C-alpha cells in the first residue's frame, strides 16, 4: 500500500511536471505562432494586403491601415500570451496541491458520514 502511494507521489511530482511543462511550452509556442508577433513587428509599417499604389495618399492610407491592423494583432497576441501564462500558472498551482485537496475532501466526507450515524 505504501509503495503504491510512493509511486503515485513520485509520478505526480516528478514525471507529470516534466510532461506538463512540455505541454505548456507547446501551448505557448502555438499562441505565439498563431499571432506571429515577430513578423507583425517586422512589417508594422508595410502596406496592408500588398496594396501599393503610385498615388501617395492611397499608399499612405494603406500603410496606416496596415499599422492599425498589425498593432491590434500584436496587442491581442500579447494579451493572449499573458492570459495563457496565467491559466498555465493556475494549472501548475492546482497540480501541486491536488493530492492534498483530495485527501482533505476525503477526510471531510468521512467526518460527515460519521456524524450522520
């Protein structure tokens, strides 16, 4: 019985953390690649949609449109990364305290059953 408990604790706090870290790294990479923040920074002042005209006013408006759209995409991407990081932090915190929470609720349930009878 104690060996099973030891194996579970070893898995929960050693192997599962490494797997959870790898999954978190993949999720953050996917969010970062989805918004393509680096590429949007590089092309921040480029015309939107390859619209290049010889007319300076239309060219300026196209560049302004590209600036606004790319800046909004960058802001949404950074916000998404921060939200993803906070959710991943909560998952790691829950994973750390999950065995204690399970034992606590088990003891509380037993106490309620004992009081009832």
